[in-house]
């Protein structure tokens, strides 16, 4: 194992991390193991601000080193970046170099079945032809080597966000895509072993799907899809009819969870400590929790986390932020220019300020970036001055 300080292209954190990672392919490296578990007090560390228009992100151990790495889509730098976690620094790998695609969504999976993680990206439109596209980038086995681009589709309109899940039940990671306000609603692509069939329609009608969740809502062993349609004012889940047999042909039945103006962010988590996950969503009433009934095709019960941020573009995560074994809610809002945590005790929430007067928040994900056992946050921005920011918010 080596501990590299590749200073010419690394963005150093303001506080060094212990341990190191090999920064390439294969395992064997230690995690960072910073120390004691945090209590949901967050300190910002800048990772990168040499780009414009940050979009969706993912935390994933892409090089299988034992530490969480960062994938980010950029829609004006027109690229996809990987930041390899070296514990004391970050190593930039340009999966899709600048000027390659107007990337808004990014997600990872072993698409070709060779044992390493590849990357899928959604391009909302093309700079030259205006057409959206879906692509995947093949990992050679060493994450720092060049990645090979494969075009999945150039016929899907306005793809914006992408999730990886085995929708067909054949053991291969498929893609679920939500499209923008001039797009094709909710689509999916069936992975046949590195080649993809599709787009296959889940629902072509809803407009402006900024966020979605893939989850087995009805506990039948088959994955369903939960979406928020900003323009249609609907939060819905789509029931898969696949049954217990693998299939690339699936029909989805739409069930409305709620009709509310401007639903934007959606996330799943355990907010009442029972066996079922609840849905957290933003909309015209602020941030609400939707509790599914025993039969989730029936009416869901809603309760409020906060009435703030009504109708704003909000990104949400649900995780145990303060280490008390209760899931909490964190959010960023571009409209209010703030980041907040809502720490749950029973059915009540205590607001914790993470950041104020912070322009351009445009993405939020959670995970243990420093290997100390608590949940950190990662944010991206869109139009935060002349350049944008990818920041790690360390849970102290």
C-alpha cells in the first residue's frame, strides 16, 4: 500500500486525514478512521471549485480501497469527475473530460460484469444537436487509467437524474432515469451485459423529475420506483408487475401518494422506527414524511418535519446524523441558500443549522467519508459565484 500526495492535481482538505488509500484498483487499503463519532455538527472542507455548475453526485468506493470516493456530474464544465479518497487528500480523475457532455446525473454499477465498478451518466442535452443522451464509462480495472465511453441512447429526451438498480431481476444493474421539464417522464434501460435495451417506459407523462428513489414499496421482492414531478405536482410510486421471474419487459402501475405543488426532493428512511421505510419529500407545504399503510396502494399518512422551504428546490437525505440510532433528515435549499439538519427524537425534530447565506446549493448526498463511523455530508453548487464548489461537511 502506498500513500500518495499527488499535489499537482489534488485538492487538499483543510484538515488532514489519517491513513491512506492506494488510489487505484483492487482492495487492501485501510479506511481513514478519523476518530470518535460526530454529533451532527458539521465543518466544511472544500474539495474542488475549479468547475462550473455542479449537479448530481454519488458516494461509492469506486476503486475498492475501503474508502468512499466521489462521483460528480457537471453541466457547464460538461464533464464527469471522480475524486479518489486518499484520506489525506483527493485525487482527481476525469472520467468524462471537460467539454464532453452536459452531465446532470451520475451513478455507478458493474455494467459489464467484470468485477469492477463502471459509471453511468445522464446528458440533459447536447451542445451541438440539442439531443439528450445516456452513456456509460467502462472501468479498465484501474480507476486512474482512461475510461472508455459507451453510448447507451441518443433518443431519450432530457435525461436529468439516474439511479442504478436491478429492475429486471436477472442480477445485472439496470438504469432508471428521470427526465427534465421537456423530457420523456420516467424511463428505464435493461442491461443485457454491458449493452442496454431502451429507453423502456415507466411513465412518459410526468414532467420535470428532478429526483427519484428505487425501492420495494410493497415488499413483494420486486423493485418499484418513487418520483416527484415538479410540473405536474405529483408524488407517486410505480408498482412493478415483474413478479418473481426475471424479465426485461415490465409494466408499471402508477399510484399517487400525494398531489402537492412543486414537489422536488425525495428520499427514503426509517422515520418512525417500524419495519417499513417512509418517504420524505419537499413541496408547497415544506418538508413532509409520508408513512405507507399496510397496503401501500391505499392512502399514505403525512406529517410535517418543517413548514420552511415551501416550494423551493430542495435536496434531501435521510440518515442517522447524530448517532442516536434514529434516522434524521438533512437538506439543502438553493432558494433559501441554507443547509439544515433535522434531528429526530420520536416524532419530533430539532433543527440544526449547517450553513447560512450559502449560494447555489444544488446537490446533497450522505456517507462516511473519513471512515470514523459517522455520517458526513457532501454538497455541490450551481452558480456559486464565478466557479462552483464540491464540499465535504465533516460530522464533528
